[in-house]
C-alpha cells in the first residue's frame, strides 16, 4: 500500500470515528472513539511527512467517498453494533467492544486475558453447524419426496427426484459455504495485513490505540499502557492481539473454504439421505411409510441435539422440530396432491 492510500485509510478512519463517537454520545465509548480519531489523524500526519519526503503532492483535504458517506449515514440510524463488521472492514478499530460474547469474569484483569486467552473457542460451533446441515438436508429432501409422492408419482420417479434433490441441495450448500468462508477469510487476511503494515510503520501509535481500547474495557490508563507496551515487544503476539482487540478478529479461526464446503456437503447429504433411503431399500407403500418413520425419528433426534445449544429440554426440542418438519412435509404433500389432481 503506497503512502497516499495509507493516508486516505487513516483520514477515512478518523472521519468515521467521529461519527461513531457522536452515535455513542453520553457513553464512555464516546471519548474512546474521539481519541481514536485523533490517533488516526496523527498517523495520517506521519504519511503526509512520508509523501513530502518523497516529493509527492500532499492532499489539501480529505473527501470521503460514496461508500464512506453511506456508512456514515447509516451509523446514526441503525447504531454501531449492527454495522460493526462493515466498520471493521473500513479500518474502524474498537469493534471488539461490541461482541455479543461476554467475558465470563467481567473486565480483563491481567495480561493473559488481554492476550486473548479467553477468546479461544472449542469445536462447539462446528458441531452446531453440522447439526443444522443435517437438519437442512433432512427437512428439504423429505418435503420434496413427500410432495412428489403426494402427486401420485411412481417409486422410481420419487427415487430419482429425491436423488436429484440430495445432489442439488448438497452442491448448493457447499458452494454457498465456500463463497461465504472464502469471502470472510479474504476480509480477515486483508485486515491483518493492514495491521501488520501499521505495526511496522508506527508501533508507538498502535500501542496507544490498543491502550485506549483497554481503558474502554475498564482498565486504568497506566495499566492499559503498560499492557499494550509489553504486548508489542513481541511482534507476532502484538499482531495477534491487535487483530483481536482492535479488529475483533481471531486469526486462529479464519477457517478453510474447502473444509467448510466439504463439511456442508457431507452434512446436508447425510440428512437428505434419511428420507430417500427407504425408496432405495423398499417399494410402494412400505417405502412411503419408511420415509415417514425415518424422517420422524431423525427430526426428533435433531431437535434433541439442538437443545444442547439452546439450553431447552431435549424432549421439547425434539417435539418442536418434529412438529416443524412434519408441518413442512404435510404442506408439500398436500400441494403435490393438488398439483397431481390438477395436472392429471
């Protein structure tokens, strides 16, 4: 990134910081974002000096672009929290303050907590995604099969339709997950690259920004500055901490697009296979009854499994999912029957 582009980034950040500060009027965060705006202006001044040293023309004033103005218009109307990811992408630091996750023991009180030890998460998120993937495949393909069966289609037609539904849904889910994770990873990598460049260019200013964020979390000014200075002595640890605290990112959780796509494909396929399998092994009314039984048992099991993440009673969770999936299947069966009569 050249000096002019870096100057523009800092001026844009300062412009947005002031808007965020106004949106946080009356709260302790208002002062934080004003100070961050001042820090961004100082960093822009450093880039102005670099441009002057290189004999480049220094812009007389900053003019926000259309995207910047749009975000600036939205912040006072929607609030900062709903736009935190957009603001982070535009180099507005301190968005980790808006995380919905709350530290289990209140404000950070030591250096280890500041380093982000308590930001690490286990595999619960992956397990939850897998359960939802199975549920999506189960409900969508069961509904498709019941709809085709309701129209009076023969068993081989139902089998073909269910197989097509499984493959189409699994590939669609995989493609969507790949694009989603790839985009998220590119965003994270770009932000971390910017942070690395800034850390190399002006470490003292980065330490000051980090200290301001720590103060907003309840740490005294002296202790916050000490922690920030200590962390920035180790460049790798400093980059990790800046990504977490300033950007609200976890470098350890960027994720693999291919891994996410394959996992999504397998989870959806597993769920979609449940209502289809009876038509592979059985025929006629026995296949239809097998689909109803297998889908019902699986829906209840998925609902019970989801109760691990919602805190609801497993029995209630299972019955709720059975009711929701059953309603979807009944609706498509009735619609299929009506279409079968109309087109027959």
